[in-house]
């Protein structure tokens, strides 16, 4: 069991740890380098990291769309060794709070039952399906939460 974690704002200095988190959490679906640079540098993007003993062990990104009244959780992951410790739940809640919009949406692989349970437990409900969205042709479930 890891020590207590902190949720902090991430920056471009976190590029290499973020690359590792994406690779370990998402494999073939991991974002390419340019997308990682974008999430760490573009204005108005929510970028949060979970830190244990000075090490980045989780990340959440959010893209606010105020004109649509919706914010998108664009990525959320915790390193496998740090799962089931409340890190993903804390990152999700902090990202929702920073997005500050009445509706929050995200997509998740339909086979990722652990993540789906996390989202359902946090008040999300399925509102759609994106066919063949993920690597290998797997569908994405689109989930939404009203705040």
C-alpha cells in the first residue's frame, strides 16, 4: 500500500511520467506524444496529477466546452501498482470540480468494467456508444454526469 497521495496541477515537466502512465494504463490506445504535449500545455485544459512520495502515479485531463455547458474528461489513469487506493476517484472528482460545468462526459472501453464501475458509482450514466472507437475496433461507451 502506498503512502498518502496528493492531487496537484501537472505541467510540461510531467511529460515523461505521463508517457509512462499512458503506456501502462492504455497500451495501444495511449495518446501519441503530440497529444500529451497538448494536454500539458494548451490553455484552459484541466491537467491534474496524483503524487505519492514525489512520484506521479496518476493523471486526469479535462477539456471544458463552456459554450456547450459540458466538460470532457479526456483521460484518467493510475499506475497498476497504485490502483484501488482512491486515486482515480480523487482525480475524477477534482477534474469535475475544476471543469466546473453542469454536465461532464467521458468515454470508456466497453470491456473496462473496473472503470465503468468507478464512473457509475460517481453518478455517470451511459448516453451513447461510439462504434469501433478504440484500437482493435472495440466500441466506446459515452457516459455523462449532471452536476
